[in-house]
C-alpha cells in the first residue's frame, strides 16, 4: 500500500471514531475545526483517486441526484406499534394482564425510555454495511429512504468492526436495527426561520420537520437538515436476551441511543421515573410524547404476543397532548416595547397540558396570511414547554364559509401613527417614538422581574405614570416625588411610599439588569450579562465599537449593531446620565458567596505551554477568579499569558497592540496579591 492509501484508511478510521465519540458517546475529543480538517484531507485524497472511493466512506453520505420516487421495501418482521395509556392504573392493569399470560415463574423487570416523536426508521446492514434504510410505512412495507438516511450523520454507514476490542460482540451478518429519526427542538426554530426566508413553508412541529426532511426526493436537501437518530430495537440479528442489553449492544456497535433510558426492577420505580420526565419534558432536546415502559426480558415479551398491532410486552405512557383545536374568535393587536405589532388570537378557552388557554400568539401578519388563518376558523393551538401558546394553523376541513380574512393594520391601534415594515423582517412596527403604548411597554419591561424588579410597578401603574405625564422617559422614574404619586388614582400615602422605596431599592441592581431594562433591541439577559462580564461598566459599553462588541462570545453582529445604534442616540445617553445622577449604580453583579474576584473584568489569552498548569487548568484558574479567557489577542485582551513555545501570531499581535505579556508566576501573583 502506498503512503497515501494508508493515510486514506487512517483518515476514514479517525473520522468514524470521532463520529462515534460525537454522536454516540456525546463526548467529542476534537474541535469541529480539527474534524473538518480531517474531512477535507480525506476529500482531497479521494478527489485525486476516485477509484479508492467506497460507498461507506464518510464522504459518501450525500449521493447527489434527486430520485423519482421511493421504492417499497418489505420489513423482515412486522414493525409494531404500541398501546398507549394515560394513568398509573392502566399501567398496573397492563402488568396484571401480562402476569396472567406469562409462563409460570416469569420474572418482571423493566426498561423505561422516552417515546420520541419522530419518524420510525428501519436500518438493514449486511456484513456490517448499511444496505437499506426504510420508513415504517404500514408496519409490513415501508419506503426506501436509504439515500436520505445516509446523509444523517448519526447513522453509521458501516458498523465499526472493532476486532481489536474483545469486549465488543461480533456483528451478525445480517442486522436490522430500528429507531426514531428526529429533529432536535433546539434546531427547529432556526430551520423554520430559514425556510421562511427562502419563501418555503415552515413545518408545524419538529416531528413533521423530521418526517418531511427524510421523505423527500432530493437527498441534498436532507443533508442540510440537522436530523438526528436514536435507536432502540434490534429487529433482526443476534438473540440479545434483554432490552437493556439491546441498548448497550447498539451503543457498542456505534448506534446512538437515548441517554435517558433506565432499568428498574419494580414497576413503582419505573412509574416514578415516568412522572419525573412528565414534569421535565421541556428539558429534552427532542419532542417526547410519552415514555415507553418495556418488559426487559425479550423472550417474555415475545411469549406475551401481540394484541392487534400492539405488542403486550410494552406500553406507552402518553404525556398530555400539547395541542388542541378550538375556535378563533377575534384578533387583538399587541404593541410591544419595541413597537412591534403582534396579532394575538382570542380563543374559545381550551385546556392544553393542564393549563387554560384563551390567548395565543399569531406571530405576525405575514404568517397569518401564509397560513390563511381566518376569523371564526377552528385552529390548532400548541403549547410546548415554556413557550407562549401559538396558533399552528386552521383546520380547513371544518370551515363553514362564514370565516372572514384577517388584515394587517395600516396604523397603530394605540396612537394612530403609521405602521412600517422593515426590510428583512416580517413584523410590522409602529415607529412613533412617542407612541404611549410603546413607552408603557418599555416601562413595564424596565420594572419587570427580569430587569430592574421594581415591586408595585405593573402594567396598571405603568399606564398611570405615563398617562399622567409623570414619566416621559425611563429616568423620570428616579425623580418621582411622593406628592406626584398622591395625585394618581388609588395612591394613598402608604402605597406611594412603597413604590418610592421599591424604586429606590432598584438603584442597587447590577449593570446587566439596567441593560435589559433599557430596552435595547435584541439585548436580553444573556447578552446583557455577556456585556457586563466583558466591560464591567456602562461607560465602556457606551464607548464600544461594533467590531469590538461582536468579538465577545454570545454577542453576534445583530446585537452589536443594536447596542451601538442605541447609544449613538443622544436621548438614550441622556437617560443613562440622568439615572446615574439620581444614584442608579449600574455596577457589575457580585454573585452571592463569592469572595473577591481579583481578575474580574480582565480578559486573558494563553499561548505556549505553561510550566505549572495545562491549558485547561489555566483557563479554569482564570475563570474561577473572575477573568475571561479568549482565543485570539484583540484590543479587548488585557494580558497575554505566555509559556514555552508560544504562538507567533499571538505574540506579534500583542506587540502591535501593546498588550502586556505575563508569565504563569505573574498570573498567580496577580490573584494572590489582590485576593488578600
Ligand atoms: S418501541 C415493540 N420505543 O412510538 C416495539 N417505540 O406508538 C415498538 N417510539 O412506532 C416500538 N420512541 O415509532 C419504542 N423508545 C421507543 C420509542 C418508540 C418512539 C415510536 C415508534 C413506534 C411508536 C409507537
């Protein structure tokens, strides 16, 4: 073998290994950039030697040509469904029945897994090579979506035959594995935003997104979608005796499995686990519509047989649905603190996931038009986790003909001012700077718990303060006098005092809360905290330039631009100055229990090998004392920490910028001297 050929094999092995670390073990060893470098190197060799390309090469996931249709494939065994239940009693009844039907002396233990709401897929491997990937279809015959499934990076193209590792059992000649392909919840919104941007129809939920992405004829489209996979069954292969071992075996062979499966000896404990997830389902990065309780002993499952389409050996405990259908009565328009006009649906009240829902967002008027939602429609309303309930779309089959179109307003419903649409944005805005609705909302946001946390300043009081003319900009709050407040309806001495005390107390709020409260577009808590951490003072933030801001982790160009625009406005700077003059402190937060943080506000870059600590240790050390560590030397770098064999670029850049260069000993001194 030539060197190049050897390198090719080596690269494929490395890439498969790192895929396994990333997708199966969830613990990558190398950076994305390093992975990409390996990948590109492999691509380059294959470009020089097309004759060496094999179908299981990591570069061969996207096959290219759109297909005319899907071939049908018969599954080796029926792919079954699951009976579902919604209460503990039903689960106990299920177990009772299973006990009665079970052979004498059968032992019952259980595996509980999330029931992933995705697309069921069936993967067939021959001699360790992926041959067919299919949908479940009707359970007997599915659609051949191999070309699409090959693009899913979680799906092993070949099973790493780790002959070197005796603890990994051999892969059977023919292996059929089944699982669920899904779209992570965290990627769903971004995918929809992209689709909308390019004028395509967004998906109603992550399940449809996964199914739609996999059941489509051009694999290149699938390749661009962040589809993931969890496997949970060996349909055909070795006789692995228990479900728990199936999961283990699948992992050993390189298939991803959910980290949230557990084994229990007693049904009580299994049920407790089900309930735990019921309460925490919104933490999962995949949609789960329930938990599956499986009898662990697969021979016993088999012996229990099926009832209709449902195996008796497992049962799905369904979570409460997140959707309901109800009538859309009216559309109200809400004016946000940034002037956004949002259509809000007024609904016939329904219960979704145990909560009464009467209002749901319609997102924006473009969305309403695209989905053709009309007044009087029966609509699907969805409430998932912590998100605000929203209208998914109309049920057009239930239309009576009486429904009326919903039109976008031409003027602000509050101030009557003109409404504009910004390029690149779907929302319509009221741009009247003195629109009372906008300012009232700003005041509410300023006083809210997520910002300055001023007790007693809710929506009603905000309206009163604005309507009476007492508060015209946010800083006016800090110049309120008791006699002013006494003029307002419902304000006696005690209430006025309480409000003034609450306003007074808010002067001590940390800087990030002030930043959130100011209402800078796109600056929420995370961005505000990043700004506070990085700059430590409002003056530094007001001075910062856009390039500088967007170099900060967590601050993208949109936020950076918005911050610069905000402080470029003299009226906004004046508000800050008046607040400061009134005694608002705007200092960085000191977290409770933390002692002095001697490196607070300082940014370090490390280069070379330090004598007494590894790169990770040094980073942890700096961060533990309040400092920040970044990768590249910039104007924001306070110190370059240098060890042996430092990087030339960093040294040169530090010299250019005059960044102080220190060694490890000096770093330790800085901490120790100031900590005293
Ligand atoms: S077991 C006999 N386990 O739910 C085995 N199914 O309603 C039957 N599903 O068709 C399937 N997560 O598409 C099983 N951890 C899980 C699952 C799961 C999701 C889906 C699957 C199945 C449907 C049954």
